[in-house]
């Protein structure tokens, strides 16, 4: 019998999922998708009064749509690739089947220009997530391809309004034209910051919210680079109240009367806002900068006060993670560091920055190239693992694992709360331990979410084997 690799089998599976294109029986049986994403290039007014050309979106008409689906229900989404280059779409934070994870070569072949691919998955967890490409990731995200994805809970907590906030920068000049997406000298350090801050592709948008009402603010930091503290700030004497409900899709064990959160690329925060009572009163979403806080969005009370209180909200239900068996856990070490000399990335249709600056366990990711590829570690399905993240560099790295959610255990630098997440901010020179049950089989991408770091070596994958 001819040898067939596990990867060929996997990609064969993905090809079957794309069968509706081929026609025949499969096409007739295929039902309509819940959503069509019509990936397009477009011009859009980001800076008031100017048009930014050659942006990319998941629709042809404007900013990426918010995708809403329900926990435990299958969602079908057709991706129509009108970008003129290859793409894959990844659903950040969703613990779904590996073949639907959207990582080029690792889980599927790139979707070439003009091709269509159907993603079909059943989200097991509720919360605020996001979606983005995983092929030529730096340029495609820089041009606009990031959207918010919401998985609704079965139970309604009782909000009057729900506002997704897609927070990110663009690198534009004063005329609204794109400038270089990154600078190599920055890629070797903290990454290249944007020049124009946006929320839902708008500069400091203002939202009308019901006076005295309860609003869920869903912050998703989909930026390439920026790590910052965000604060929801309103006048308490006017009736404003803020509570932090969830981080990275997962409800806090005890909701906190905190109005701020430190968020890195890929991370999310859900706040409950009790709006001031008087019409016209404003609440701001602030971001800390070296020169002080800056408002990136505002919320304006309208109408007569609904007179609600935060205590009326039902708690968010926790997501169903397997409980780690710490007593029988195995520890796996990961060293995030500089790259060995002489390593060069390989060319790929998914783009290469042409530099290698970073590595995991002294191995720099070669780029998104056809396999065979070696995993950084192989985990046994069902077993508990402690992952020890050691950062030998002077920069922060938001470390992200696909297909799994892990719990923070400890750090040598600070007290970490026992939060469940898919993206942990590992600070300069920090060693942190997290724990998970490897319960989702497949090859799962594992990388820094500062995309310049990801694309210059700080990436790899973990294999979970049955
Ligand atoms: Cu948002 Cu590979 O990740
Ligand atoms: Cu992801
Ligand atoms: Cu990094």
C-alpha cells in the first residue's frame, strides 16, 4: 500500500468539505450557508474627507460584518475569495474541528483567488471572539480583514443593547493612503504601531445608548501590534456604572467593579455599562497612551431613564472546559527567544516578510509552506499538560493557541488570576505556566499574536494525537 501521510489525509478531508464547487450530488445536497463572506478589495472613508484605497473586507460594501451564531448550533459560512490572492479564514478562540481552523497547509490548502470554500463548525463556547485571515496575514489584516464574532448564550443576561467594538489601527498618511505596513527594525522589537486608531473602522465613533439602560460592550482588539489599557469612563454622580464581566470570551468567576482591562492583540473584554440617567450625558471608551488617555469611542445617553441597575443582570454561564488533572499533568517547555543565526524564511503564496527574528525553542517558523512540518510538541488526547512559557526577550508576546482554551496557573513576576483564555500576554522576561486538557485532536497553530513576530519566526504548532 502506498504510504499516505496524516497531513494528506487531513487535506483530503478539507477537499471533501469544499465539494459543493465540484457540483453533482454533493452540490444538490448542500444547503445554503448561514452567511456568505464576499472577500473584496474596496475604497473606504477611514479618515474623514479622504478615501483609503485597496482596503480589504469580508464584504464588498464596507467594514467587516459582526458574525453572530449560537452555542452548540452548526454554522455554515461560505468564503468567496475576491481578493486576487490566496486566503484562509481563522475563527480565533473557537474550539472547533481542526479541518475548519483555517491555517494554510496545517489544516487546509489556501483558498486561491476566485475560489469558494465552505467552513462549517459548531461553537461549544459562548462569548466574544473574532475572525481573521491566516495567509499573508500581516498585509491582509493591515488592509482591514478583522471582524468580531459573537457566540450567543442560551440564556439572555438581560441587556438593553449589545455593542461589538472592533478595535484596531491602520497605517495611513494624512491623505488616507496606506504607508508601509511595518518596519523591519520594529519587527525585531515590539512591532510597528498604526497611525490612525479606529473602532469599527471609524475614528472616535459615537453611539446612542438608552439612558439608564444596561449595555454590553464587547471589546475585541484585532490590531496587529498594540498592547494597551482600555477604560470605560463615565460620571458616577450621573448614574454611570461599569463592571468587567468577561475576558477572552470567558466570564470572570466573580464579576469585578473594574472599568479597565489591559488587552493585547487577539484579546477581548466584555463590560457591562449602566448608562447615565440624563439624556446627552456621555461615557467614553479610553485608551491609555504615553501622553495620557485618549477617547476612541463614546456612548451618549438618549431618551428617558430606564432606571435599571447592574444587579438585574443574570450572570453569564461559564464555558464547558474539561477540568485539568493537575496531579497527573506533564510539563512541556516553550522558550520564546531570538532566532539562531542564518535562518531564513521560505517563500510562500501566503507571503513572507523576508526576515527571521524570533523563535520558539530555538526553531524559527519557516513560513506557511506545504509540509511535512514538525510539531513543537505532541500531546496525547485527553491528558492534562502544564505549558511553561519562558520569555527570554525584552518584548511582550501575546501567546495564542488554536483549538484549545487554557487556564493561567502562575507567573514568576506577578499574581495571575485563574482565568481561562486562548491568548496570554507574556511580559518581557516573564515565565508563566498555564494548564489545559488536550481534548481536541489535530495540528494546532501556536504563535505570538503580534503579527510581525508571528511572521518572522515566533510561530509553530502543537499536535494532539488520539
Ligand atoms: Cu488569531 Cu492563529 O490566530
Ligand atoms: Cu486563533
Ligand atoms: Cu511576540
